[in-house]
C-alpha cells in the first residue's frame, strides 16, 4: 500500500513539469491550439453523417419538426455553454462574409473560439448600417478588416440572370453596388485615418467555396 502511494506521488511529481510545459510555454500553447482544433474537427466528422440532425437533406420533414429539432439542439449546446462559460475577448479581426451556409467562418479564421466579429449578408453586400457597425468594431480594437466574396455565390448568380434581376431587384442592386459601398467604407474618416497610418489593415479576399481557401484579390 505504502509502495503504491509512493508511486502515485512520484507519478504526479513527474507529470507536473510536463503539464507546466504544455500550459505555459509557447510550444505547449501551440500544441493545445492544434490539438483543440483536431478535437473540433473530430466532432465535425462524428456529426456529419448523422442524418436525423441534418437540416439540409431532409426535405420531407415539416418546418415545425425542423424548428423542434433546432430548439432541442440549442438546449444541448446551451447546457454545455452554461456549464463551461467561455472567456470573453476583444476580437482583432472583423469579417464580411456572404450568408452562404457552406462558408464556415471559424475555419476561415482558423479559430473555433470565434474571437472575431462577423457580418454575414447576402452576397457580402454591406449597407450604411453595416459600415457603421464595422467602424464601431474598429473603435473596439479591431486591427484587420477582411472583406470577402466567394466562388459559386447564389446572390451573384441571381444578379447576373435576367430572371433573377426581375425577381430580386434589391439583391441585384446590392451586389452591383458592393464595390462602391466598400470604397465608401474605407473612406470613412475614422477608418481612413487608421488605414493611412497603419493601425488598420483592410484585405479584399476571394474564398474558394469548396475548400475555404482565401486568396487576396
Ligand atoms: Zn454568396
């Protein structure tokens, strides 16, 4: 009994430096970050094939059934969040991303903790209120604005077709004026001053929808 207790104490004493190495050194933190990402990906792989939880491919379910399932899943997720609250942070990145469900902003940012602001709109088209919100985000500490478009965008397709232009005039106009709105955003005095002196970086990005690879335009 005494020998076993001594073995446990020795084991703890040996494990402590390893734990310290993992928690408080730069390589250890990197290992934690990558390992955490691997666990998140493992979670995706485990959930992807679970058809009863798939909102996309079950066209025979009723809206009420979809809503009930969503509430149930929210209950599961919020119970975990309640038990393990996350650390609040001030994001350094703000992104403008199309509402296309195939785009995963956590993967774009390489950060499943979602320490970034994200504005999701149809076709990544922003209006005055989004521009004001982005300025507010910069005032709150954002240093990089990532303004994205993506391949195979349904909003762009609608805006490019005669039928789409007729059915969705507001969307068509928003996509057509997207570049102009972004130039107006960069010209807002508060932002322009910070872009000029290097406190704020603005990146225009094209996302490959299939792989989520970001390419600077
Ligand atoms: Zn899109």
